């Protein structure tokens, strides 16, 4: 009886999932790969013959420079997220259950507002006549407004603000699983706080750190609207280059190639993550 | 393929029902380039709902129109001068039926029948304007009279440029004494070199609303569109619009009907509506750009008609240069230097 009821439901779900993957994941990606090996055409955007010119263009020193600067800003963002997120997640796991849920809820609430809107809000705070400068001046900490908006720092602040929850959540998951008895055992065996941290806590939470780094680093290179709004269209990310190539320069093959590079970088990180997880797993056993 | 077929069925379904529903005009326009009041009055008068979508660069508009070629959503767009000729040549536009347009004769004879579109077969001028210098006189000592003044050391970190490749290069090219429409790679490279010297002074690029960085106190001097300067003065009375000695950048934006328009009838109606002197005057007074409609010029209030920012006099327009289509090859050269410029820190 139950299996009969389940059968059409199961089929429907499978069709939905496979249909979704096929049309909204596989097809677009194939289109991007296809576009990347075609020739730029001013009239139709892309045309035959097939070639690898777009990939060759990626090694132009200019784009290497953009990529490195983008990587630098993404790495700074990730580092700051880690420095804030790690103790945050730790503290979160120590809070009584009931309140933990509330705090996680509060962490997620900002996602209900569009990130573009939140970035504009950040602009109002960082502006020369903005909230932060006015507040600092009224308490007398500074006499001249600081120039914060349209700087590299503003871009990094924006990225950290948008991506911090993606660092905290996986870290919280590993801290939540951290067994109290292991820490006590370490203590009983004579390890100090620092030794316990270095030898027990860090290795145990490393998978969470890696997951967090992955969730922050790559998106940080793609959020093109953050440099547009907070960086004054300077301090470009790889995402800006992709957007410019598609919309302004109309070089689709190159835009597609750059986007594939970003995907490959993500795949590489995931691969590294799996490798390290396996290693940690073996050591743990 | 299946997806396309599905989209087709959907589209047919949608257009199928729309015959009884209120008519819709899809207007694709620059941001902050049409007062809401005009749209409301059009709907009131004709019963046609206006769906208003905006863009902030000709490039974005062009790409979108080109992509939506088959499923087309827009009935009316407003490209700048050189994009009219580009789109006309690429067969993206529908001829405008002059018999359905009322009030075409109100337009300034000097702004119709231009090379970009002989006899205005495909375009009807909407507004024209200039890109010049903005100076916040409250924060800037001394005179600023030329584009070259932007390179002055005293403006370090205080300069704003529009986020428009052609305009920014136009400025540097004029400072070097070249045409803003050059296609010579050497001249473009020299302009790039010149602009790299300016970059330390540049605080931000903005083409969403170029008046905002001045109003927010982030920048004191730089580029601005004249209408933005007029609107900006309301919040910042010390914002001054200056016609640079090397010559101002001029442009003309025109209504065009994309070939794929679903409701060209309504598009014609809207063009006629805007050509009414009273409506054209309202638009010019509200957003500060100059109307090419001579009958509307007579209706403008004294203060607007005599506002040099909106309506330059003959000496202001000495050395003025209209942007022209420079062809795809030169565009690629500009685009490469533009990215180099913005990624260089």
C-alpha cells in the first residue's frame, strides 16, 4: 500500500531533480564551455571556428594581475572571516541549546534581505558624510572624516560582511561535534590549554575551517557588485572582468573562459578539501 | 531545444491572453531619464500601462536587445547618437512610421536628419545633453576651466569620472589635442598613458547617478552629465557645471523601436505623446537635459531656459564634439586599455 503511494511521488521527485540538474546546471555549463572555445564575433557575439584563443588571453599579464589582486582581496576576506568566525563559532557552541538556536537564527536573518540592498546600506555607513564618520566625530575620536568608501578596505569590509555567515556555519558544526571528554582527557594527560588547542582542537575543527574557507574564498572573487558599489568600480574582482567581457567588451569567449577558470579553481579547492579530509580521518582513527 | 519550445508555448500563451487585457508598453531607458509624471499621464490618457526598465550604459542596452532578439520584451529604447547608427546598420530597428507620429516638425532642424540616421527613418530625438566638468566650489579654491585641470595635484583623491569608457577616453584625447572619436591605436595608447597619470586622483567611477559622489562629499571635481549637475544643485547649491576649454562632450539620445517590439503601435503613440510641447517642456524642466523640441523651448520657465548648464550658449559649444560610432576594431582597443586602466592601482 505504502509503496504504491510512494511510487508516483518518487518518480515525480526524481524527474524534478534530474530535470533541474539537466536544464539548470548541465545545460548552462555546457553552453559556457561551448562559448569559451568559439570565436568572438561583433555581430552575433560568438561564431565558429573553434579555438583556444580565449584561454590564451587569460595568460595576458593584465588579467593575471587582476586575478592575483582579486585573489589577494579574497584571501584577506577569508582570513578576516576566519579570525572572527572561529572564536564566534566556538563561543556559539558553548551557549545553552535554546539560545544557540536563537543566535543562529539571528545570523541567518540578514539573508532575507537582498545582498545588493545590504551593500548599499553599507555604503551609507562608510561614506564621508556617513553614519560611522559622524559617530566617530561626535564622540571626538577624529576631527576630519576618514575616507573609507571607494577604497580597497571598503571592498574587503563589504565582502567580509556578506560572507561571514558562510564561515561561521560550518565551523559551528564542527565545534558542536567537538567532544568534551577529549578535551578533558587531554587536560588529564597533562596538556596545557595551548597544547590542547594546537593538538586537539585545531585538528578536530580543520574540516570546518576548510569548508568555511571554500565557501568564502571563491564567492569572494565573484561578487562583482561589491567593488562596483563600495570600491568605486576600482579594485576589480574576477567577477567584474567576467561581467565586463559579457556586457561591455562583448567578448563572450573570453568571459566564458574566465568563468570556467573560476569554476576550475573551485573544483581544485574541493578536491584538496576531500584529500585533506581523508587524511584527517585516517589520523583520527 | 525542448526548453525553447516550452518558452515558445509560454510566449504564445501570454500574447494570446493579452489581447483583452490592458495594453502594455515596455520602455527601456537610461536610469533617471524620464519623470514618473510623464508615464502616469500617458497611462491616464491612453490606458496603456508602461513597464519601465533602465540601463546605465549603451553597451548593456545593446547586449540585452540583441540577446532578446526572439523573445523580445522592449517596445522602445533610447540609445545615444552613435548607437543609433550601429543598431540601424545591424538591422535591429524597425522603421518609424512618420504618419503615426505627431509633432515631429517641432524638433530643432539642426538635430534631425543627421548622419547617424538620414531622414530619421529609425529614430526620433528625445533629449540632448553634454558631459562636462563638475566643480564643488565650496571645497575647491581657484578656477577650474579645462579638462587638463583635473590632473592638478591638489585634487588627489577628489576626482570622479563617469563609468563610461568612451567618455573617459574622450577627455584624455581632447587634453592631448586629438579627436574624441579617434580610431588611431597610437593616439588611444597615449590617452591611456595620460589617464594612468590621473588614476591616483580618481576616487570613483560612477554612471548610475554621477551627481551622488559630489552630494555625498566623496568627490569635489570631475566629470558629470549636465542634467545630473542641474539635479545635483538642488541638494548641493555650490555644485557648478563648467564647459571645459578643450571642448565639451555632446550627445543626443533618440527613441528607437527595436525590430522585435511586441507593441510598436503603443511605441508610436508614446513618441507622439512625448513630442507634445507641454510634455517635452515638463521633462526638460524636471531632469535638466535639453529638449530638441523648439515648441517646448518656448514653454520653459525663464530660469530653466536661461540655465547655461541645460541650454549652453554658442561660445559654450565651441570645440564641442559629438560621439560617433568608431567601429568594433577600435572599440576592442579602447576596451583593452580601459581594463588596464581600471585594474592598475
